[in-house]
C-alpha cells in the first residue's frame, strides 16, 4: 500500500455536480453571474429571502436555529405543507436536506465574475425512475431558476 494516494480537490460547484450525479432524483446546473463572489454569496446565503425565489415549492423559509455553520430551517409550500431542513451554510457552499427534498448552492470565483451552481432533488423511493420522465421539464425549470437568480444578483448589485 502506498502512503501517497492520489487525491482530487473539487471546487464547490464541481462538488455540487458530483452530488447531483450520485443522488437519484437530483439535478444541478450553473450560471455565470457578472458580479464578485462576495456580492453573489451575500444574496445566496440569505436563505430566508433567496430560497423561496429559487425553489418553486417554497413560499416561505424561516431559520429557527443556528449553531455555527449548522442551521435548522422550516419551509412552507404554497399549499401549506411544511418541511424541516437541516442546513450546512459555509462561505460559497450551502446544503439543505429534509425528509423528502434536497437543495444545494455553491459559488466559485471566476475573475471578476462568479460561477453559481444550484442543485435540487427529491428523496423518495423511485426518484431515479422519475428522472427519465421529468428530465426535460425539470431541465427547463432549472435553467429558468438559474437565469432569474443571475438577473436578480446582477440588478441588485448594479444599484449599489
């Protein structure tokens, strides 16, 4: 056995893509935001404001507990359904999971711009089979979500 095992370091957006590939029912995408990473992550990290705009099934998100980078958040759907999320929120990385849903966000600096990634998924039996049925509409929904996030981040930052 060698003491020098090969290693691979992944930036946060690549890590998000690997997680999406490994989790049945999850998909990820990315968008370039024409703003510095600090401005983009300030928006993304404001979970109570941004998650309801990113996740169509969330009407409201409230962080109810915080212990360092670990949070507990409650989300409510437009139909009144509720979910408790365990959250890890670090600089340029966020992972949220409930009993049935997953979402993640990541950001990487690209010069003066930021590469922003988003992951959404379900944790239900048969989620892998749903992927083939729902992939085309889900891909379009994800693309729209990312484009709207970029537009909000760029417009807000331009006003500062």
